C-alpha cells in the first residue's frame, strides 16, 4: 500500500490529496499543478511557527510563483477570531490578491482553520493549501474541510466547509514541537482507534515507546493509519449530517473543559479528558467492561495525556455542554463506545449520567 499519498474524495470524485513526506521535496511540483507561476502566494502563519519554519518554506515557494508574501499573527486560540480574519482580508486587498492567487496555511489547527475560513470567504472563495506543523493538525484539523473561527465565547461558531487544494505533511517539522504539543496529537489519534479501529488502538499501545520518541517511520505509519479512519468518515458524511459526529468522541465534555480552562489546556488534552468521561458513561451503561475501561484510562495516561482537570465545577461543565453548538434540536449528540473500535451516537445521555462522569474527571 502506498503510504505517502492519500486521496480524499467528495461525492465520489477525487477532491484533494494528502501528501505524507519527510521533507518539502515534492511541494514545488504540486504547486506547479495549481498553475501559480504568474500568481501570488500568501503564507499565513503564527508567531510560534513563523520563526521556525517560514524561511525554509518561503525558499521552496519563491521559485514557484510570481510573488510570495507572508502574514503572521500572534499564536494562540485567543486570536482565532474575526478580527484576525479582517486583518488578513485587509492585507490581501493591500497586496492585490485576486481569485487566482493562493493562501498557504503553515501551522497548527488555529492557523489552518483561520486561513481556510479566510480562503472560503475572500472574493467568495480563493484556493488554499494546508501545511500542518503539529501532530494534531496532521491527523485531524487539516483534513475534512472544516474551517472557521471562534465567536465571542463560542468555539468554531463561524465557519464553512471548504476544501484545500492539497495538504502537505512534512514530518520533519514535528521535530521542533514541544513535548506537550506533540502528545496533544495523541488525543485525536487514540480517538480514531477507539471509535473505529481496534487494531490501530492495539498497534498504538504496542508501539507507544517508538511513537513517544518520534521515530520517523512509526510516526508516518501512525498518521497514515489514523488518516484512513478520518478519510472513511468524512468521505461518507462530509458535512456532518450523521456519522461524522463520531469524530466528536471526547469533544462534548472536552470542549467544555477547554473553554472553562480558558485554553490553558491543549485541545488534545481536553479531548483526552472528555474521552475519559465518555468512557465512564459507556462503562456504567455496560457497553465497556471494567477491564477495558481501566485499560483505556491507563493507555491515555501512558501517552502523556491528562485524565482529569482540577479546579472546575460539575455544574459549570454541564452549563458549558448545554451551550455548545453540537446540539441536535434540544438533544446533545453524545458519542459513546460500545466496545473498543465501535463508537455510537447517543442522544439520550442524561444530565445525571454526565454529572457522574464529570465527578470522575475532576
Ligand atoms: N474534528 C472533527 C471533524 O473534523 O469532524
């Protein structure tokens, strides 16, 4: 099986490619396919990633286009909002970007989501390319076409489904990620195994030491296998009408924790805590055995992820959950596990069940 390219299809037809590489060697030839020789490229990045990777990327892009410009904004979830989008619009107007020019998102989830949303809306849509630099962005946020920004207290409240031209992963970039950031990615990867692929989950457990050491081959295989799960789900349900909600496993309570902790915990860490809560509910309902439950918790911990959050109140979590947008009419679509590798959508999780699960994670 070719493991350095994956095609994402939309409505059965090829939509975009994901390239899994150890360097930027193939980036130029992919850009040539977008006919950008006489076009402008704008690299969008943040203050963390820019100093590390911008110069190297610009070297690759300059020979491919008529002009390459850069827009850097301060790193952090607090800047993932319409103000930053507006600043980017202004920059693009000033640089005379038209509909044939291209945005290049270089960064983690915040950069990718914000750049994608700007691309979706500027001049009613211009092309964009994703170059994810974090493990979490590689396995989750750069794939599937969800773009958007936060609005007031609401995460990802304003957005659009908008597909990139291609996603280019250069695994070497993971070398500069701080350990906490790197391990945050395991939150989404374990999620993929737990919801759909027991074999991936077991493989992760078996290869944990290599993965924590960022062994290149092991990381490439992990990302590839994790992407297969996401690909399968988003191809069948690109706009989250049904099955795609499975990808929100751990996110219902995870998002509440993320918000209440004011983004001091990383996204993958909050997903890990949210998964622990969802696993608790699944166990209490008899959908997981005690042994499976304990094993999942110790697995999450062994990937250096938290299984609890201190300093929060159950009632605040419940309030935040009820305000979350992922509601179906008046019902919260909770994702539970009916065994490892088999997630189900449940709209009947009670407040009492959620409260008991929250007690466990606090
Ligand atoms: N991160 C969940 C999704 O892409 O649907």
